[in-house]
C-alpha cells in the first residue's frame, strides 16, 4: 500500500507515541492468547494452584483428554455443519438481495433496506421464545423438525448474518461499474447471467468478507444454541461449557479445547482478512 | 449509497411477429425480478425476525407462565399488567429492571467509548509503513476472530480468585491489593465485564476505521503538507472529519451490539450475573427462563426495543442533520 499519509517523515512525537501505544496494546491483546496457549500445555497441578507464567513441565495430555471428557468431536462436527450451511445459504441469499437493491428501482426498496437494517436493533432475547414457539408449531403442523435440529439453527443463524451481509454487499455492488453488466445485457446475458458472470466475480472480496462474517456469527453464537439444541445437535458454543460444570475444573483442558475450536475460525479469518478490509473499504464504509 | 435506476438496457430485438409478446414478458420479468431476488431474504426475515417480534409483542400482553407454555394462545390476556409490573420501580421486579438498565447504559457508554478510542488510535498509528505492520495488524484482529465463548472462558480463567493471572499479578507480584480480589462476583465484576468487552470489541472499530482511512484521498494530505500542516494538525483537520460518516455508522453498530450483548456476560458469569454487572439481556433472560414468567420477560424486551428505537432514531436524526449542515 502506498502511504496515504503525508510524504514527509512523521515527527518524533508521533513515532514515540506510536511505539508506546502499540506496545501496550499488543500486551493487552496477547496476554489472554498467551494464557490460553501456555495453560493448554500445562499439567493439571499447574492450573489448579497459584497461577504460573511458565509451566513446570510441558504436556500434550490435555489435547488428548479433551476428546473423552466431553464428546467434543460430535460438537465440532455439529458446529461445522451448522456454520458451513448457514454461511453458504446466507451468502447466496444476500448476493441476490443486494443485487436487486443495487441495480433496480422498485417499489418498497427503501422499506426493505430500512427494515432489514433495523433488525440489528432487536434484542435477541425478544424473539428467542417466540421463535422457539414458531419452530415447535411448524414441527407439529408439518412434521419438519426445526426445534432441536441443525436445520432450525442453520435457518436462525443465516438470518442473523443476512442484514449486515446485504448491507455490505449493496455498497460493494454499487462500486462495480454499471457499464459492465449493461454490456453483458447487450451481449445477450440475462440479468442473472450478468450477475453471476460479471458482478459476482468483480465483487469477490466483498463476498468473501461477508462469508467470513457469516461463518463467525454462526460459530460463536451462544444464546440460541443453548436453548435450541439437544444432546445430538449440540454445538461447540454450548458443549464447551461441559468442562466447567464437572466437579473438578480442568482448566488446562478447557484452554486446550478453546484453542482447538478457535483454530478454524482464527486461521480462516487471518488468511482472508485482506479481503475483509478490501470488502469493507469498497462496501460498507463509503 | 445512492442508487440510480438501471438504464433501460438496449436490447437487440429481432423485428417481426415474435417481437410484441417477448417484449411484454421481458417487461414483466424486469418488474418482477427484483422482488424474486429479494424473496428468500424477505421470507427468512419474516420467519426469524419479524413474525417472532410481533408474537413477542402479543405475548407481552398475556399472562404467560409455565402453565400455558404448551399452548400459549390460551393464556389469559393481562392488558398492560406485565408492563405495570416491569415499570413499577418501587417493587422488586421493576427496581431490579431499572438497576439493570442503568448498569447496561453505563457499561455500554464506557465500552463503546473505549472501543472507538482504541480502535481509532490503532488505525491511525498503523497508517504509515513500519516494520512488522502486517504482523501487528493480523495480531490485533485475533480477539475479534476468536469465538466469543473461547475468548471469554479464557478471561474467566484469568479472573479466578485462587489460580487466575489477574490476582497473581496484582496481589502476588505487584502487591497492589492486600488480599486477592473477587472479580466475577461483587462490584469488581463490572470492571471485569468491561475489560473483556473492550478486549473483544475494539478490533471491530479498528477494522472499520482502517477501511475508512483508505478511502481518504492522499491528495488531501499532500495539499495540507504543502500548506505546512503538521502531522497532528492533519489528523485533526483531515483524518477525523473525513471519518465522520464512517463513525456515524460504526458508533451506532457498536452501541446496539454492546447494549444487546448476551454472549459475553452469559459466558463470563453463567446464568446468575452479579448485580454490579447485571446487563439487561441476561436480566430479561433470567426473568423469562429462570422464573418461567414469559409475559413479563416479553414486556421487558418490548420496552428495551422501544428504548433502542428512540435512541437510534434520535441518533440518526441528530447526526445526519449535523452532517448535512457540515456538507453545505
């Protein structure tokens, strides 16, 4: 990136304050990460007694035990299915909706965007119970089991990430020159062809950003997961609490499990963060 | 985000008999298409957000205890009863709700302020090029990328009374406190919650402000530099004003997310939040699921929604007017 700041060298006061601020901030950010990593490699005695910065000995035992203390693998698979499906559906639906808003004039457009955005305001607690009742009733009426199933959770999570995703993609699509899809229309592509062949490829950074956001939303949600899942469909968000409700609190295992469940999202996020910044730059932040 | 109508596309229509009907179906498709594209999103929003909200509002007017939960439609109407209970600030239920509301307001203001401040400062400092910048940027995003429960549970461990890092540093190493403090119960829990919330929340502000900074044209800075404006002056005169539209949305989103946050306090304190950190979401959750009084819980949620509506509306009105005036 070419420096957008002044072509002059920054003054010393700026460099010094930057050094101090960024060092402190790095410490603040890193300490919990260090605690997580180091504690996950400690023997149990190290985490039950007084806190130690350095382990008395390193062990990978917690990483073996986490799989048998609670059925972590099952929770993991559940979370993968739920978050993966929610992400794919959310992205596809958001792309269609954002394309409609970005490229067409139609009645009710403003109502739609305002309504969708205003759902961000809703306290989750307001529709937790009604949604639970709706799912139960749909199940009773049609036999489609939404409550307690992964399907219900997927539906819920994909809708949670929709408003922000649509909003971000509208901004992004707006920045894709209209001439491009008009040219495609002239060449005989239908509107859908123009969307899929021209607009979507040009908006990949925005779409990746939205996908990352949707996946993280689904992977990390606790409230609905704790009410809407049963033993078979429990996700990591709820399952991880299984380590601390036991008589002994196996902090080394909790830390190991936390690390294991974080790796997929953090790795994915860091790999794709360039896209996220690019997506936000062109899309939402305009 | 202004949109102009898509220009009527110039179609290569073949002259002849087929021309008229094709044109008509084309017209219908053009008018219907946007609605068709919106349909899935619309249906989901209806099913998961809007219909439940309406049902929630209806429920707030019912006397909905566990006896009626199987068939909630048969629960007796209670008129404004649930609301009266909720806002009767002399009685225990209303008093606790009011207390929780004030705690939440204080917490949200502090958390959003700190998140914004740290995020903006970090984004501005990270603007120039220096060694390790890319690594630092990735590192700063880690708290945001971590799943909430994994991050918060680590903080729970750090805040433990006997074996936590915080007491180890403050008491054993720095000797700042006479005895180990409790962080997850009692008055300290407010600061524990605030710390975790800021730790988790500031990277989002950082991310958004960083993206906003990249949209400020470099010529502005060059012109300012030619006029002799120093670094700090450029920051005050160019950077911060240019970020206004970004900040308008950022602060609102941070506010709503923090105010409605359930995950952080729930994982940090479990089902029973200490009084000093009794955020409103958890408070209502408890009022609903622990006491099995869903009518009152719904009434409280509706009051919360009304409050957020008024604040958001007022905020948008206020900031947009200021923005328009500044543009002129």
